[in-house]
C-alpha cells in the first residue's frame, strides 16, 4: 500500500514546537497515539463531513486528563461547533458523550480575520464545497502552506475566464510554498460529478497554477482508487503542469513529511 | 465575530476580503456569479459596498453593453449610468430602485420601471432584487433578476 486509506488529517509543526492538526479524519487516531502531551493541541477542521471528523472520537489526547485541546471549525448561525460535534459523540453513534472526555476541550468558531496560534498566522476562508467548508492558509517563519482538501473551485464556468479574486480559495492559496488540494476525480470522472464539491486533476492543476504555488500536493484521493490509479492522476497532473519554476505535482501519502524552509 | 448562534450580534458588512494583501470575493458572491452565468434570466450582482460586480449575458441585452466592456462599477457610478423612470415617466430616484432597496434597506423589493440602457435604448423592465446574507448578520451583497416587459400601447 503506497498511498494509504485513512481520511484527512495533517500534522503541522513549527520549529518552535507549535502543533496544529488539520482535520480529524481517521488518520488522527494514529497521530494521537504517537503524541506526547506537552502543550495545547489545536485541531482545525475544514468542515464537519464525517470523513473529516470521524477520527476525533478516537483521538487519544481527548481522553487524557489534564490535556488541553482546542477545536476550531466553521461557524453556523444555528448551532455552536460544540453542539454539532456532539452529535457524533452520542448514542447511538458512539457510546460516550462529549462531556465524558477527560481533556479540557474548548471549541472555537474560526474568526474572519487572520489570527495566530503559537506564532503561526492563520487565515480561514469559506471555499466552494457543499455545506459550510473552510480552507486554511498557515504562515510562519517566512513559509506558507494552504490546505484546501475538499474543493470544487469553479462550477459551470471556465477558471481561465475568471479574475483571481473570483476563484474560490484563491486568496488562501496565492503564492504559498505548498498547497494540499482536492484531487478526487479524473477529468472523465468529473463530467458526471459536477457539483459534488470535489476537483478533477485538471481543476487542481489549474487552480494551483493560477495561484502560483510552489508545490501542489494532490489530496483527498477517491477511496475507490487504487495506488496505480493515484499514480495515473499524478502522471496526468505532471503532464498538465507547465511551470518549470515550481516543483511538479505529487500525491499525498500516509506518513509523508514535507519540510518548509 | 465567530459567535454565529442567533443573538444580537451586530451586522457585519463583508466587502472584499484580503488574505495577506490578496483580494478575495466572498464565496456567496462567487457562487451567485456562477449561478447567474447559467441563467437565461437577466441578473446582476452587487457586493456589500453596493458596487456592481457582475451581470450576465441576458442582462447585457437589456443593459445595452457587455460586462466585458462595462466592467465592474462602484456604487456611486452604476445607477447613474442607466436612466431610470417610473411608469409615469418621472425620473426614479436611485433609492427607490428595487436593487437599491435591497442594498440599503436589506430587504427584497420588486418593481417595474423604464430603463434607458448604455446603448440609449429605453426599455420597460421588471426587477426583483434580494439582499444576500452569508449568515443572519453578515451582509455580502445583492442579486437582482430582471425581465424586459412588452410595452403596452395606450388604449
């Protein structure tokens, strides 16, 4: 198995030791098991579709007395983030309630303005995907990273015809060193999945090129796609990529580590 | 900001957001533009500042110019580009135009009026305008749908 099968979870660490976790898919279970509780943990959720929060209930720091966990997510006019997350922490979906967690857990709606956690500047914007969905831009020590795992940047219009400010997510991704971006579908698959909220490989590449990113990492692989199939998308992305000044696209895989300097 | 649960939070007007200096239209406006691009009904969209940010191809026929030619227009500029009159032919103050009501009073509005477009042609149009909120307290702009009506001959 080359790419893995867990749902989204990305660990971000700065040289100063700040830890941010992007999304709480099933990958967070393994991350949590390996974490030494040496400070507050911040989990930044892009949205509450199950594949992005599924692992939260099994995130070990939540069950450690004395641990401090902050969970950030998209605001809602109807229910607090805590109320929405609590749905998954209750019978019949789960035998324990959110109130049973041992850690000190604080829920936050992401602000509209840039904010900082441990020296990392964070921007969160709504991006085009069914339901309230965020993308994140993290900047620290001169490096920047954008995480837009579930995204359909254009719907029914040609991206090439749009000015950058009219492309969903562009403000987050513009000129970042690394962009993790949705690449669920091949171009052929996408034709019957318009409006599903995900990108074709062509969308991912065009979005990354319009955003002038340093490195595109294809993310959110279709769960039915084989490793060879992911290789095929990478190959296609590299064909479409026409920028010798940037690194060619690669696909995210479990355990992958990228260092930004 | 961020306390999105009902309550008495003050309304926020979201204009062009910037991320590290880079402008970004609000997602609701982006999606409104995508919707308008797919409609056979004339539509135009203004942002929270009142600036005209897009009109679609069917609107071009009524307004008398393509969006590519006209481009986005600031709030002070666009309404004066189109000469407006009520059904009696009296000049219609901008604040009585349905789109202006939606922008300034944040409520839907409908009306019929005479519009002289950028091509100098006078047309009878019906307009329905609605404010756009991304949450109950976050105003992002306005969308207006409009139709050219057949002119009735006076009996």
